[in-house]
C-alpha cells in the first residue's frame, strides 16, 4: 500500500457492521475526516477490501451472521493484497479472551460497544498514523 496507489484526499475507512444503527452512528462520526465505505457482511468486506485502491483501515464488527468478524479478519490477513490493512474490531464482547483472539488474528486494536466517539476517533487516527509510518 504505497502512497502512489492511494486515492488523493481523505483516508478511506471500511466500516463493516450488520446493524444499521451502528453504521449510521459510525458513518456520521467518521465522515468529516475520512472517506467511509460500508459493508454489511464479512463477504462484502472482503470484496471491497480487495478492490483497488484498498481501504486504509477496516473497522470490523465481530458478531455478524454467515461470516463473523474473526473469519473475515483471518481471510484479510491471509491474502497478500489485504494483509497490511489495519483492522480494528468493534464488538460488545469485552472479555480478555476475546481481545486476545482478536490480537492473535492480526487485529491492530479492539473497540468495545457501546462506543465512545472520542476513543474511536483517537484509535482510528493512531492506527492510520502507524500504517503511514510503516509504509514509509
């Protein structure tokens, strides 16, 4: 993910959640600072993430029907063209075991629901900064 492959302007966040209220809340929070793409399933997230240019960061709900966030993250991290995209899990599952599993799957961070808007913005900005420095 070099800068030459990036669309100019705002970084792109792929928001993956199967709950319309969560999508509305997070989209409204992020749209001023970022270009937001939305997927309502793990399969659609994989499709969008594989497109060119890929998103700069993925906010991924864990609990979804058909393909949960853990499986979507596994597949993202296994594919060479999406492996470097930072993934932040969004979930109501806040146990240490869940967080350890998320980190083991390659997630960069973990945000619990209900979300804290300032914390979401801070963590997104931090992960985008890490990704920029790693790509330089």
